[in-house]
């Protein structure tokens, strides 16, 4: 039995420890010593061990770690966590600004100057923290931007993550999704690696890898021992609180108890943005954490909505990257790689060199034109960088240091894999192998087809694919579905049990969703997000195969290159025959994205909600939008009031938009409206 005195002591300790933790880790202004804190925490652990029902989700004891998990579950993000476009010089940022000004037009002229926030681009791991009624209930990694892994127990171990929101003068939001970057400070990283070396464990390559590895521990008690830190920079879905600008959002997050980076500059114009970048570059060496650039965001949230997003990135934000770290090394050899689409890519094999904590031994040379322009030769001394601090690239060579044994490189006239003639594409620098049966292409295409984001065939890894292609057992995608146990069991290192499991996995993969199948086909310029857009637009594959380029390019968020590539792919009769062969072999394609409709009218998100439409809509007329809304049980009125639930704002929205913003009404752009309509 729990006495009232024990219940009160537990709650008092939870509240006091939470407050002391905030003062120590966020404000850097402790009011008690470490020993007193530790004794209080020890007492709370004792109470909660005896009475587990007193351990609340926001208890400070949750920072110690939870029992190990068997695996990570996944969860979808309410609003996708998009990546950012990159800028590399002032001209790129000015062009970004000019596009914003042009797009906003009259809407901007009403308020005048376009303002931004400028934030250090932390080199860490992006996460999303979900709070319900002020309590942390879930944390996820960014994942693929749409779905992430649930890492709640691990996030709770980070001292600066509030387990309960602090607020006195702000409304407690019913739902608040907070986004931030988990990092490890430089000094802590050095100590962590030294500890690992002392234990005979391999050191981490860099702080980002260490942070990522720490967040993916199934045992959160291990995570609790890692020196993880966090800064927050934005929000996802919110209910019960409205923000007017990025600056206002950051201010509120600080008041809720989140750590917000001190070097963020708020409400500044383009000139100040460019100056802030130079200041941050100067400051970079003195920071105790890694940054690789500066993130520039349009400050006004209504302007952010008006600017919208592309498939992979918002139009209202850009990353201004710092110049990459460079090192000199020697080019030992230049080889040719044949990619999935037949493109021949020259690759420099280098004397291994460490760049930004990563050992680099290969660097892409892109194409023959790039090699000729930079006069790159085998045995040259070269300056190598990691573009965007990721992809190794040869910046230049040093002709003055040549010794006479350098070799001029020439692109081959035939494919190094199948010996077929290659050709250079018109108006492009790429050289391609035109043999559709080329084994290099076939291996890569099949690997892509059965990959995690494609048909996800468990057990059909790289080595097995290579073996099956070289044995002549796989000559096309369709052959995958006719593989039998006997033939598979005869392969080296396969065996009867492995063969049976692989056939079972292939049978399971015969039921595939349309977006996965489109992605798996490996169409040029058609990634996972483009595949989802197409699946949302067409009920099935036949409609997509018959669509022309103009129809596809009119889809909101679909680029012309992707539209042309998809049209070209389905115009080839061999590709259509291949799809029919797969269907004959038992492939069944479904499309839940297109058919995702509410079971009853009252299930619809807009049922019984009041909406106002304003501005010029580009994808459909306002009358059409009104008709769709009435069909799902919504109310459409002509004026904004406190009873308005949503404002659908198109281009050149005027006074209704301003009034909605003043009243804190949810404002939708066309993309968000269509998503909520389930279209």
C-alpha cells in the first residue's frame, strides 16, 4: 500500500529534480551541488523501485535507461522531415532570396522586407520529439523523412531533453512535435574514443557517427553512458498552440525548456544573412561541436506556407554549406564503374587519406569532360575534398609537381564489363553502355529492384544477385519470380534451407504496393517520393503507363525530368512486356495511397469543420475545392471568424489571410489541403 506521504515525496522529488536538471543543463545555473542531486535521485529510484506505479513518463529516473529492446519499431512523421537544398556561395543564396521575393509577389509587398533566421547547421542526427499535453511520449529518428525508428527510451537519457514541458505563461499544447539535432561535443567525443581504445574497442570515426550509434542502442542504459546533447530548431504538427514566425517558434521552445542554439540570428535581411555566414565561419573553430554550414529559413510562417515544398526539400529554406575540408594525395589509378542505367563513371583510386575523420581511398571523377577540364592524369598529385562533407571529389591536380610518369586518361570505346560499344548521349556529358543485357547494369538493376525500398526480398543480397546473374539464372526482373528451390540449393553456400527461405521471401514479395514497384523499376530521376506522388495520382499501373509527359509534369511537385523519364520508360515496348511477364509470374500490385478514403463521412478530417477559401488556387478552382469539401461534410463560409477551423490560402491571399493569422487559425496551402483530403 502506498501512503499519501510516500506519494507526495515521490512527486516532490520528481518536480525538484526536473527543475534542478533544467537549471544545470540548460541554464548552466545550478542551485544545489552534485552530491545533493545524486542523493535525491537515489531516493527517488528507491521509491519507484518499491512502487513502480509512481514512476511517471516524465520522471527523472527515466534518464537512467530502460530494459533492453528486442528491436526498433517504426513510426510515420505527421509532416515529412524534408532535406535541404544546398548553396555554396553568396550568389546561390541571393538567387534563393530572389526566387522567394518573386514567388511571394504582392503578398510580400504588403509587409515590405523579407526576413530570415540564420542557424548553425549542426553535424548531428535529426530527431523528432512528440509531446502530448506537455509530456514526452515518443521520439523518432528522421529515417527516410517520412518514417523513422522509435528511440523514446534513448532520447529520455539526454539530460537537456525536457521530459515535461516547462510553461507558466504559454498555453500547454495538446500536441507538440519538436525537431532537433542530437550531437556529441568535441571534447566529450575525444574522451569517449579514449575510453573505447582503453577497453580495446574500435574508436568512432567522428562525432556524428558516435551520436547515431548511441541512439540506435537497443539497451538504453548504454545510451545513458554516452555524452549526447541536443539543440532544437523547429516543429512538426502542433495542436493547441500557434506560432507566427520561426523566431516566435524558437522563443516559445526556449520557454518550454528546450535548448536552442545561442548563435541563431533572428529576423535579419539578406545582407545580414550573408554577414552572419562569414561570422559563423570565423566562429567555427572555437565552437565545441561540429557544424558544416548555416541554415537560412524564411522567418514568417505564412510566407513559408505560401512558398511550399518540392518533393524532397522546402522552398523556404536552404543550407549555406561551408567549404569542404581538403587534403592532398596521389591518384594511383583511374577505373570505370558501370552503373544501373549503363552510365560509365570514371573513379580515381587514391593513396588513402583522412578527410574530416573519414579515410578516403576513392573519389568520383564524374565524366570525361570533367577529367579533361581539370587535366587529371594517373599518378597526379591531387587536392581531394568531401563534397558537402560527404562525397569524395578531386578538386584539382598539381601539374607543376609531375615527374614524367603521369598517364593521360581516355574513356574506353567499349564497356569494360560486356565489351559492347558505348555512346555519348546528346547534350549530356555521360557515356553509356547501350547493351541492355550488360551484366553490370543487370546486377545493379536487380539489386535496386529487390532492395529494402523496392520489393524488399529478404535474402537476395549483393553476393547472391551477382552469383545468379553470372550463372545465367537471372536475365531480367521477371526471372526472380520463377526461381525454384532445387536450382537455388545447387548454388555455392546456399543449401536447401536457405533456398527454401529465399523462395518464401520471393513469394511474399509478389504482393507489392504501387509506389514500391515504381521505385523498384529504377526509372531515371524517379525516387521514392516521386513514386509516392505518382501512386497518389493514378489508381493503378495501367493509367500511369498511358499518361503523357504533359499530364505527369502537371502533378504538383513533379519535375519535368521525372515526367519525361517516366514517359520514356513506358514508351519502350520491352519494358511493358517485362511488366506483363512479372504479372504472369504472380506479381500483384496494389495501391493503398490512391484508395485511402475514410470509411464513413464522419471519419473525414474536415467533417463538420468550417473552412474559408481565399486567393488564387493553381491546381483546381475554388468552386471545385468547395464542392469537394461539401462532399465530405465540411462547412464553407465566406468570412473569417473565431468559428473558422481552417483557411485554404492560394496565391495573392489578402485580408482574410491576415485576419486568420491574427486569430491563430490553421492555414493550409494546396499541397497540405490535398493531403488532408486524402487525394
